[in-house]
């Protein structure tokens, strides 16, 4: 999971992700990081994944669950060519 520093007055890991930070995650990310990006908790993310109801396509590789970044960006309504403002 990717850990980021919160700005003063915010809880660690609770500030909104910037588009640039999301893009730097690479081609895939783990389920926990994807959940943090879209603003849901770890437990809910795993529950949704187990039910087949996670809002983004998941890749299951053995016990690993990965989220393709193009799908996550599309869910967020981000055009892959868009730049951070």
C-alpha cells in the first residue's frame, strides 16, 4: 500500500489523492490503495471484492487482487490524457 503524508490538520492517509499521485501508482495498484483513492475503507473494499461488487474491474492473481489503473481513472471520470491542475 502506498503511504502518503497528510497535510497539517488532517489524519494520515486521509487527504484526497491528486491526479498526479494516482498516475504515479503505475499500471496497477493493490486493492487497499485503490480503495483509499476512491474514498472507501479496507474492510468495505474486500467485502465488495468478495461479492464481485467492487466498482472497478479486479485482476486476481492467486491471492493477490490488483486494480488496473486505466479502469480506476475511468471510474474517477478522468481522461487518461488529462493533466493535473
